[in-house]
C-alpha cells in the first residue's frame, strides 16, 4: 500500500494497484439485498420491459417472487467490486464472460467471492491486465452467477 505523507489524510476506498494483487488472492464483497424497488428502477431505466419482469402473473408456477434481471445482479456486484477493489486503480473493463446459474428474486441477498486468476504487466505506463473469477452467491450460499472479468489496472505511482 502507498504511504501518505505526515499531515495528509489517507483516502478511504482506494482500490488495489496491480502490484498489490497476486494470483490466487481471494476477496469477498459486502452483501446486498435486492429489493422490488431495485428491480422496478432497473427495468425502467434500461427498458428491459419483458413480461417476466413487469407482469407478476407471467411466470405463475415457474418461480415464486419477482425475478431480477441477470444484468441487475451483475451490475450490483460489479459496483461492490469496484468500490472495494478497483476504485481509482481500475482503468478499463476489457472483457466479461458470464453465466447465470440460478434466478435471483426480490428479497434475495447477493454477494460475491473474487479470485485473482491472472496478472500480466503491460509494456507501457505501469499497467497490468488482471483477470478475476467472480462467483455470485445468494443468502443460502448457492451460486447464482459466475463470471470472469478482465480489467486493466493501474500500477503504483
């Protein structure tokens, strides 16, 4: 971690530089309960007005509760990853490979386990390509989504 000169305040929430990460390193995010309001706001702002998200009678019998779009679950987790791991050090999200494993419904609480699976320094500007495997779980510890993210991360200044 970088040191702060005497008399200066350290900023909370600064992410890791690529040199502070190592392959095999693991983290977990905070937990977040997905609400009915989250779902309504997300489908409204994105235009994901599919029947399964706007008609509570559409999936009668197929699943209980209002399903959340996979994109909502993904973006909530990415927000937590960015706030805790890549704030101010993440330069670009280059690739994402995602698989939805189970539905997430209003009232479910999601969180993620992150494992750094690759670090490749670039040839310029003290950067590296960092690959992570992210497993998203619900309140029961069941995997609901898994994805691999490839990011460009800043190095130490």
